[in-house]
C-alpha cells in the first residue's frame, strides 16, 4: 500500500460455537494503528481496516479464530 491509503485485511471463520477473531501485528497486540485509533474492525464482515497507512504499519498481521474446539491462525504481510 501507499502511505495515506487504507489497507483492508479479511479474516473469516465458521464454527460452533462461533469463533472469536483476534488480530496481532508481528506477534503483539500493541501496534501503531491500534494505539492511534486508525484500526477499524467490522465484526459482521470479518474485515479489518487500517486507515492512513504509515511506514510503521508494515509487518505481519496474524488473525486467530478461536472457540472451544480449538484455534486456527492465518498471516498476512502488509508492505508500505
């Protein structure tokens, strides 16, 4: 992505009970887009947006879907 644009990541999972979705960046939950409130999660659409993308947003974003049956992890790399 170019700086200043919006990045869109999608993570969907189905199961019973319905899995909870959690996002991390480079293995942590404290990242610039979250701290600066540029991160927007649309739970009904399983979509995650980062607005006004900056260089420091670059990295590997992990999506974890977890319920009582177990968990699954998917990674996406954001390059700025």
